[in-house]
C-alpha cells in the first residue's frame, strides 16, 4: 500500500463524492444536518465521529516486522531466519505481561522483551536501533486514500480520533505521515493509563470529541480489543479487512444519502 499525502484542493469534497466508484448505502441512522447535494441526493452523516485504531489499521508497516528485525540484526550476530523471527515475535507479543500496561511511557521494557525473544539477541545497541527505526514515519505507510478520506470526513463535520494501544512514539509517527493535524483527538493507552478493550479508553475518546457513543463508529483490526471493547460501550465497530477494506469503504458508510423528495 502506498501513502497518499497530498491534501485535496478546494472543491475536492464535491468531486470525490461524484466519483463513479463511490456508492452511498441507505441508512436509518442519519444526522439531522445535511452536508450537501450530490447527483440529486442529500448527503448525510450516518455518524458524527470516526475512531481509528493505529497499528494494523491506520498505520501499516512498510515491510514485515520479521524482515526488519532480521536485516538490522545481521550486524549484531542475529542468525535467525525471517520465518523464525516471525514465529518468535508472535509468541513474545502474545505472552502475558506482568505490568498493568504493555506500553508504559515509551514502551521500551515491553518491546525490548519482544525483540530479544523474537531474535534471541539481547544486545542493547541492537534493540535501540530497532526501536528508533520504528519511531520514524518512513517505517510505516498509510492505506491508499487515507488522507483524502479523512480530509473529506473532516470537511463534512465528522469528528476524527485515534484510539490506540501504543507507546509515546505514536504522535510523532502521525506527524511524520502528515495526518496528526487532521485529528480532533489522539487517545493513546500509554498516556491515559488504559488499554483497549477497557471501556475507559473509549470513553476518553468520546469525551474529547464530545460525541455520544451511539453516534460514533470505531474501526480496528482486533476482534477483542477493538470490536468487543467498542461495542461494550455502545460504539459500532467495523473490523479492518473484514467489514471495511479501504478508507473509501469507510467514507461510503459514514456519508450516506437519500433521494431528494419529488
């Protein structure tokens, strides 16, 4: 996937909504505020807020994590293959964590354990190089159409928020990818002290955007952390890659339309 980072010029909303591949499903949960008419139809908001998971949804890795661990590790004596690193990463990431949060502050203790167990290398310099690599926007990509979709939704009056289990590197990553300023709120587990699926992290996001749970939708890639967590507080949730597969899908389900009356 490629990152599209060019801001839409004046009139982009109208042109995008007229795109032949953009379809507007009917919806029974419309806002009372009409945004504008397109092709003889009123375009309405089905939701007043869009909450987005970060890693695995909004942010995609530029290359598989196992390739990065293995390639950087070569000069530190890492001999594990990419396949071995991948299996080790899965085990280490899923293993129970003794603290309340996996990502306390900058998340270094958690990630140091993951990197060490995934590669068999406990070299501090190796870990720091890996950690710094993933702290830069170049290590990540936005799904196609992300910037354009978020810009259109924001122009239509939809509140935007990131709700993520992440460490303190997240804000810099969003800034590196030129999307931080599009969000009305960024709620990070390492800052608020709660991780999804805890209801308190979702409620914190709702408070920041001042939108009721029933008027918000969350998009994430984890069945438990995202879907079960969001729905427990009354927020609709679409699983990335299953319910929605692109940011155009997201836009077409939030900006919906009814035919004009005769």
